[in-house]
C-alpha cells in the first residue's frame, strides 16, 4: 500500500479532512466532532530518513503490544511529546502489511471519535 492510498482511505471516513498544522509536506487527517466545534488528528504522514511513515493513536496497552510485536516496524510516535507518547505510534508503511495498516487507521479513527464524544 502506498502512502497516497492509505491517506485516501483515511480521508474516506465520515467527518475526515486533511490539514497541514505542521507545514506543507506533512499532511494529517482529522475528524470533526458531531457538533463540528472540535476536531482530532487520527493519522499523520511523514517522510523520515527516506522512509514513508504513518503515525496513529491507540490505547496505551495496544500501543505497547504493537511496538513489541512489530519491533522496529512500529515504534513510539516519532515526534510525539511525552504526554502523547504512550498512545501514539509510528509505522513504517513499507514494512507493515496493507491489512494491518488499514486496521491501525480504523483503530485510530475510532479512538478519535470516542475522545470527541
């Protein structure tokens, strides 16, 4: 799966839209709350050392499990401040299966929706 395909998958979700809060070349996908007064990032895309990466959010236990199971392919959120580090993880897009990437995007989207409620 390419970064573009994963980005398009995320953007197809209900309420999702693209934003560039970290500057051009660093797209993030946010979801708006039902009241449209709040939004939350659920997918971030970067190129790091020539590799395409995807940052997503899960609960802390799932994040730890994924990092242990996919050691080196899924790591602590690359750019995340310490308060977010236990929830945010980064996956190397070319090192993780397409099926898992879609599952991670779905989990992150659902987490964002839950937090916005």
